[in-house]
């Protein structure tokens, strides 16, 4: 776990420094050597960096880190609850509209609508309705 924690810190630092020092000769090779140094069993670079720098920093700021984690968890829970509520409201509205769009009187065979009254909204709909009634 120590290796992965140090590698995560290394990756975050790399994102910042890459923009400024990417043009140095052998920069990419130096990053590979650094990762191997962190990983290798003989050097135990990750353990060395953790014990020397990261562990004291985390111990010093433990309450602040725990507070940030708790606040983030609370915000994430509230955000999830808000979106879940919105999604359920939207799903209920869609379901209600879908139920309203089904015709009330359908015969079992054929699925044709019986006793449905069509009221045209435009002159074009009225003309089309009268044309199909006479045909």
C-alpha cells in the first residue's frame, strides 16, 4: 500500500512538473528510473519516502484530512439523494404521461379504439378528418 500511495503522490507531482521540465534531456528516462527506485525491493524508495515525508505530514494534518473526507462524503450523499429524487420525480411524470396517452377503450381483438372522439385543432386536421370519414 505504501508503494501505491507514494506512486499516487508522484503522479500528482508529475502532472504539475511535466508542464515545466518536459524538455530536459532524458526526462522521461529519469521518471522511469524514479519509479523503479520506488518499486525495487533492494532500494525500498517508496518506504523511505513514506517514512521520511508523507507519514509525518499525514500525522500532522490527520484531523483536517478526516474532516475533508467527512465533508466530501456528506456532500456526495446529499448530491446522490438530490439526483435520485429528481430522477424518481421525472420517472413518475413520464409514467403518468404514458398512462394518460393510452386509449381508454380498446377491444381485445385488433386493438382499435371504440367510441373515441377526435376534436381537430386546425383546419388541416378538420379537413383530413372529414376526408377519412367519407372514404
